[in-house]
C-alpha cells in the first residue's frame, strides 16, 4: 500500500492515506476495501473474499487496472 501513497489518480487527486486509496478503489475499480486505519493498522487495506473464486479474480483484475492508472 505504501507504494501508492503520494500518487495521483487520473483526475489529479493525491492518494495521501489508506482512506484515500479505499475511496479511489471503490470509485474506479468498483471494489470495496476497508482502510486499515479503522483497525489500528494505518497504511494497510482490509479485503473480504467470501465470494466465489471467479468473482475474486474479476475483483483482482479491477484492482490491478485501477492501481496501474495511478501516477
């Protein structure tokens, strides 16, 4: 997660913390993550993957695409 801090989204918003990254991933990848800071682990993301494997694979592809768009 730390690799994405300070990066800009395609619309120019700077990712400053795990909450910013969570919002970006929700809006751009349509994937829900929880900021680690909500669980006393700032700088991390929490993922739940209690769905079928094909849905997880699609979600990971969406995450990768969104993260690759950060500059």
